[in-house]
C-alpha cells in the first residue's frame, strides 16, 4: 500500500441494485488516516458510468475504486480496499484477512462476480450497461 498516501480522495463506484454489493459498500470501514470513502451507486450516476466507460471499464464486470486519479477495478479494487480497511467488526476483519492477498482477490473475484450475475438474474434486475 506504499503508493497510497494518507488522506486521499477515495471514491467507490458500485452496483446499488445488487444487495451484496450495496451491503459490502455500506459495511466497509476505511482507516481514518487513509481518508473518507465516498460511495457512488453506478445506477444513479450517469457521470460515473460514462467516465468508467470512456476509461474502458465495464461496471458489470467490476466495481471501481478511485484513489485521487488512480483507478482500481474489480479484483484490484477489492484488494486495495482490504489494505485500507479497519479491523473493526467481524465483517471488516474477515474481508481484510482474505482480500489483503492479491492472489486471493484475483482468484475469488470472478466467483463473486458470477454470484452477482446470478443474484441479479434471480431478482430480475438488469445489468448496469443493459
């Protein structure tokens, strides 16, 4: 995490129609020395979707974490969030212990994305870019 300085502008762009994504985003706690995390529901922000698209990122394939101007997408976003998270609460300790490993993030993220796709299908929700 050496490339992440203290008190950065942190923005997480996630799928607000996915109950798991929404819960993850709201339960995540970032260490105070890193900065405050701003949450943006991609379904409610045309600007965020457009910016992601123009940068070549598919929000149906991964969430985006912006740290100032640096963009982390999908597994990389999950990994960096784990590095910045607190150890307060069972959820934060568990997700941090798993996803602090870049390898674990890379291996598990496709399964999480598949789970999201199945959940959206079961809930009869469209993908973000439909």
